[in-house]
């Protein structure tokens, strides 16, 4: 097969353009690994290092995300426990107020300061 000089020139230009394009791509990929040392003679090794770096970073981020979800779940559970305890205390407070209004005032002379504070706190909630 005989190839003309112009065809060879065209093929060389195409290959040079492809090399330039791939070099740019590898150059852009190196931004994913800031400490990357450029080795123009071994772009495949560079790409392999970048993939390893990105994979490791993804694993770190996934672990951090999982830890945050665990922390959030723990915080949510604590909030639920606290909400339940608040409801218990409010119910107990309401019983005390009810007792005071129906019986306590009959046996005590004057209202204790704590009763006013308890009623005020219960009214704020509602």
C-alpha cells in the first residue's frame, strides 16, 4: 500500500492533535491530585495515581458521611428521649397544678412561689 506524502502529513497532524488533546486531559485530571508530579513520558501511570487518589478521597468522604449520619441518628434519638421526658414532666406539672387548684389551696395559706413559676412555664408551652 502506497501512501502519499500529503496523507502521511495529514495522519501525523491528526496524531499530534490527538496527543495534544490527551495531554490536556491528563493535565486537567492532575488537578484532582494537587501533589501530582507530571511525568509526560508516562501518562498512564499518572492517570493510575489519580484514580487511586480519587478512590481514597471518596472512601474518606463516605466514611465521614456515615459518621455524620450516625451522629445525627444519635442526636435524633436523644431528642426523642428528651421530648418524651419533657412530656412526662409536663404531665406531672399539670397534676401538681390541678392538685393545687382543687386541694392544695385549701390546706395551705397562700400560694408558693414555685406554683406560680410552674404554671407560667406550663402556659408558655401551650
